């Protein structure tokens, strides 16, 4: 299990800017680290440490020019990761790079490759990059199929898929087990055909269902002492720093943090607010979706605050 945080206060933390450079075909650029450096021989997203007086953005522009010969034209935040190696503490500030000029090449003689997000699993990355790889593979939206009539579920699922949603959780707490089994069996087949990922909520974990992943409730998350096996994707619902820390320690793939704003179902309950969301996500060590009272208009706000995007019951089909 990974170290739960950086070294004690006062210990220098290496600040690193990294770019997930994406081409017109959706492929991302990776390069292999020289054998003699820290984590040598492993693959990484190009970038490097900040020099004195540099901002993160300035360091990224300089490093990408020096390493792979491109000039950055457009960036946006992806994720910020803190990681403690046995011999080094690092903080990785990672950005999408969707606009650049020049032809990428290894200016320092390092091997490099353009790969699809799905192909990233074939390459060995430093441990600190695991969350970055997941963030690259995950979409900006996470739809939740919540309690509704069984007859309406498939209609709503097909509407989500028609709108390009590719990450979906089935959370059907009020349906009887037979209805849940029947729907998941059909929904998993439909999602596979559409290239979408289907997770089941952990309240259904004992039903013998087949899906792409498991989404843990906060209670189920905190009851675990080790990562569940047999799932392609593992996620959890979190509400505070303790739960986010535990999700990262278990090496889950992503989390949902809620409620950010007041919701329709609990209008009298105050949300965390964006400032608290940003503060909690900064120490999360895994991709985090914002949930609670949000619409598609909040997607950019969530990303600027360090989130992966938004999760929602209604936003993707209202």
C-alpha cells in the first residue's frame, strides 16, 4: 500500500510540471526516462521540475520545448498529484495540452510514442503516474442511474449513451433484486456495444452481477482494509478528507466528492462549496468527480478546481 502522504513539514517537495499532449486523433505523447535518473527506464508524460521563480505553466512550456520540441498553445488543468517515494517527495502539476505547434521528437535522444489512452496500460510508469493514467482514461462526466421505475431505466440509459456519456453507475437501491439483475444484464450488453463503462453500486455487490466496475458507498469504503479484486474500475463516494485518503490508500481508480452544492433531494443541506472542494481534491491523490446540485455548465469550474469533472443523476439527460 502506498505511503499516505508526503514527508514531514519542512522537507523539500520536488515541484514538477507535466503535460498530457494530445493530438488530433486523441492519442497522447509519452516518453521513456533515461536509465540513470530517478525512476529510470519507466515511461512518463513529458515535463520536468520547476526552476526558481517559474510558475507551473511557464515550466511546462519550457520543458515541452526542451524535451520534445513543441511549442504549447493551449493548456487546461487535468490533475495535481502528491506522492512520496522512499527517497523523494514530488508534487506533479499535470495539464492537458490540446494546442501546440511543431513536430514532437525526442530532443534528448529519449524514446517516445503516441498511444491511445487505452494503450497506456501496456507501459510501465512511475507509481506517482498511476492516478494520471487513470485521469487520462476517464471522461469528464460520470452519470448515475438512480432510483426510478424499472420500465424507465433502459430509456434513460439509451438517452445517456446517445449523448456520448461513456461512464455510468447503476445505483438502484429501491428496486428488488430480480429487477436489478434483469436490468444490469441487459444494460451491460448495451454499454459494451456502445463502448461505455458500467459500474454497479456496492449495495448490489452480493447479487452476482457482471459489470465493468464497482462503486463503493462511503460506508462500504471505510469498512475495507484492502482493495477488492476482480474489477476493471473501482470507485467510491466520499464526503470528507478521511474518506478520500482511504480511497487513495486502497488504490481505487477514482472518487466522487459530494455534495458540492445543495441538491434537489436535500435543498436544506449546505454543500461543501467550490473552495472546500478544491482544497480537499488538492490532497486526494486520485481523480475526483464533483457531485451535488451541478449542471453541465459547472464542468469547467470543476476542472479548474482540480476535479476530473462532474458526476450527476440529472445533468446528462435533463
